[in-house]
């Protein structure tokens, strides 16, 4: 698989904001898109990193980041002192929700805490089937736990996905970079 860098979105250049929206570059050029996020640091402590998409129904209007998502969320964690090592099938699953989909859980805002990972979106421009996604991320939780989260699911629309939005569930994105790749 070859990856082609389509765009880079750096909070240091863009400035801190509540959301990071990618509103161009998702089209029928590639059947798979990857969003690599690096050291996304929240301004607020103990927040979840999330995403939502926008589908284009063929009209000139986009309806907003409110597509229907069903997902399954699993994570594992280990403490800095090697205590509290556990795995969880979390209750952060979505069932036909139009809210933002969590990609991890309770990221800390200490200077050494952030989240990094990859969100893969399959065939976003297809208009026959629903859209599947997978995510894997590593992060430092607010209680000094190292954690990894695994999320999979689908976006319940056959309309083409043309935009994606990332945010923490509270406060601003303080730092970090997101790179969008097309996979061929």
C-alpha cells in the first residue's frame, strides 16, 4: 500500500480551537483515507478525543457534522507504577448516534500527556454501501495511565463523505498535528 500525503493541519500554525475540520481533499481519488494524528494535546484535563463526518447528498448544501454512527470501543491501560493494568470493553459504544464518536478516553492535559493514532476511513466517496472505519490510538490519561484504544464501526449513510471534524469533548485543541493520506 502506497500512501500519498494530501494535507497537513498543525495547531501551532492554525491556532488553538475547539475543532479541527478538514473540509477538502476527501473525494473519489482514493478508496481509503488515513488520518494520522500526532501529540494532540487538550487544553482541558480528562477529555475524550473524537471525530464526526459530513456527507454530501448531491445537493449544494452540506448538513453539518451529524452523520449516524455505530461503533464499538475497547481500551487497555497500565499505570506508570505498573499498577492498575487492566483492559476494558468500555461503555463508549455508539448505536445509531449523530454525536461525535470517541477515539479514546480521558486524555490528560499535563505537559507530557497527549494522544496519537490513526483513523482509517474506507471508501468515503462510494454511494452504494455504508462507510466503515477503524481507529487505533495511544494516549496518556489524566490519572497518569498509559493507554491504547481500538474503535471500529460504520457511518450509516450511502452518501459520499466529503469532510471530517476532530475535537476533544470539552475545551480547545491546544497542540498537535493531523495529516491526511490517500491510500492506494
